[in-house]
C-alpha cells in the first residue's frame, strides 16, 4: 500500500546528505523555483535534447536511449559518476525518444518496448518531473537512479553507503576497519516516513521527491534503497519495485510523478510532495496510463473505535492494481485517503504495523466513499488477551527488543550491536530490552526465558504465543519447557524468500505461533523458575547470520 494523500501521516522526514549543513538558515528557506523563465525552451545538440527550464537548471536527455546525460544547476554539472548516466534501471538501451512543448511544459517521451518513460520541465522551475510506465514483465525496470558526481556533497552521514575494505555478505554489504557495517540496503526509513531523499551543502540541495507509490508494492511500512554515496559518487533512488523481503507481487502501470528537485539548500517545497503535488498541467500531455484527478476517488472514515491510544494507527488500501494509505487521527481515528484509482480494495487497519482489522471498500471516480466508524473487535488485538507474562507488546514490529533500533541501518554483525545471546528473567524489569529482536539457528537459538508460576497457574494448561514479523530460510520457533516438554516443529508461514534480517528489514508477514503447553510441563514448586527455551527450526539457510532466522514481535503466556 502506498501514500496517496497529501501529508497522509502528518510527518515529513528528510534525509540530508551533509550533517555539517543541518541546522543552517538555508534549510528554513527552500526555493523550488525561480521567478524568471526567460530562457525556457529546448534544443537539439545532435545527441541529446537539451531542456532549459528558464530558471537555473538545464538538463539533457539522450536521443538514443532516454538516459539523463547532463544535469547542470547554476552552471555546475551534477550528473554522472563512473561514466554512468542517470536512467531507468541500469539504462534501457536503444529507444524511441521524442520531445514536445505545450505552453509552459516540455515533455520528453521515451519508448522502450512496452515500457514508457517521461521527463517533464515546467517554465521557471528547478525541477524535473518523471513518470515510468512498466506495462508488463517483458522489461526489467525496478528503479530510477540519479547518479551524482563525486565531491559535490559531503559523505558524512554516519551510515551513508560506503564501499568499505571488507565484503561480509553477498558482495553488497561491507565492513569498515572499525567494525561498522555499510550497505545501500540500509535506508532506516519506511516509505511512509519520508517524502524526499537527498543531499545538501547548505546552499545547494539535490533531491528526489518520491511518487505516491500507488503502483509499487510492500505497503506503507516497506523499506528499500534510497541512496548511496561513496568515493566515486552518489546515487538517489526512486524504487519502482524492489524484491528484497517483498511481501507482494509486482504491480504494473504508471508510477509518478517523482521529481528531481534542486533547491537553495533546504528541502523541496512541500507543494511537490506526494498527494500535495497538483499536476493538472499534465492532464493533456498524453502520458501513457495517466489518470487525472477527476478519474480518481476518495475514501474517508469518520472514526475507528477499539484503538489502543498509545499507538499510531494506519489505514491501508490494496488490490492487485494499486496501493494507498493514510493515518488515523489520534483523537478519534478519522482518516481520509484521496487520489485513489477506481476499484475494490481490501481495507486494513494497522496498530503500529500489526493488522487488527480488514474489510472491503469500493472507490468510484470523482466521488468519495464515506465509511461509518470502524470497530476493531477486542479479540483482533492480541494485546487484549489476559497474560501471565508478556515480553514486549503486540504492534507488528520488534521495536523495544535488544538491537531493534539498530537493525534497519546496520548488519547484525556490526560492532555497535549488543551481544545476540543472553537469557531473560520475567519480573526483572528488563525482559524486553534484554531479549534479542532476531533469533538465528546458528547464532542464538536456544535462548532461555525464566519465569515463576503460582500453584493455581502451574495446575493448568496454558497457551504460549510467539509473534514474528518475518523469517529468513523458513526459520520458525520450536519451544522446550523445563527440558521435559517439546513442541512439535510448526509449519513455516508464508514469508519473503529473499534476505531480510541482514539487509535492514524486519517487515514480512506477521504471524502468531501458538503452543498448547500441558499442565504436566510446569514445575509445581512455586519458588522455582520454569524454563522456556526457544529454538529456531529449519533445514535451510547457511551459517551465522544467514542461517535460518526470524524477527520477534511479542511473546506471552496466556492466563
């Protein structure tokens, strides 16, 4: 599901490429465009179409393959590192490239088989608007990458992607001499957390403003490549489809606009943000797959009852063709999701990242579908069940567990991570913070939880629940109680087939394993500690952090 509404979740997070520039006055006064458009127009230099925005930006598009071959802002060339252009995927190859001007808009159209790609310029703006329509699987196109020359922006973000001396996994994860790890996978941010990604010097900013991701996959909590930077240059990504730890099939169709934006150093104008950007000027340009605002609808809900107000709630819409999301107002659960393509969608309400309600909603063009208050049944939130003890709360994430705050931007082997081993005592007050967020067969399988039971509790059978958020190589928990009772090996739930835990993502398919523990398994001595050992069962995976593993949401023993 994807953000389609203007400010769908009430937060606009920017990732800046220069820590030295953060906090400067320039960040408070972004300039998305200039007043003068005297030079607006285009020309043909024989190899490229040259577009002058009439502001401070001139860019070139190859007439051969549709690559962006030059990106000059205020006289400085920003395009290119390692002799590479900016382009869809790693370049489309020989394409049909045309250009047309309609009033204050110039459109460059690129056709490569069934794939259509577009660049648009508006008079007086320092922006390049892009659309990509991947109609089917005949073309591999999963990203647009803006390749930026080395040395123009500082490479001083603490976890910016850097080619370090030692490769530690799959030729794309590196370790520095100080034990810190780097990879382009480590974005930190979920797609719902940001509108733009880029770098700034304090006086010049270069950004990609993401699209609404309606034809992307993975939902509002998905993480994918955002940028990388190293000695030979940098890259800014708009991911059209990313397969790493992906929970959904690829969607096809038009994605965009996404925007390459230059500023005076600050973030781009919020008028460019997904859901806020008005593109009525593009309605008549003939962009393949384009659906104007009048052909879209809106879903609004008057409220959501049964919420735990300690958590943020998100409402998602998804079908095979599109995805959207919006935030539920904290006071009453009101939500509104605009710009939705017509169709019938599964509506999901998330507590944190845990689905606690699903329904269906239909959207018609040019109209709003208004929903009465959505009531979340108490039984849909596992936190409402009475428990003898509980480690962490149920919210669909490993947040709160040991190392959970680090794993979206570093490898589990990173020197900054605490030890992945160590046992847990219920009642210690540190149950959650001392329990590792991830378990692996070859790293920390067999972790022990110690707990006491009253005589009445020990006389009864109980249900043990372990919630997971994703798994690698079919890793799933098998438990042993007091070294006398062993659960069956549970069947693996459906999870992504790629790497997950080592590439900065815990987001898979939430699943709850339940174990019916008989009364005979408990110790009758109320002063003694019972032991629960949690093992990772799987015959696949390799070794260490690529052995079978799983990410934990919560663990509890029900009363």
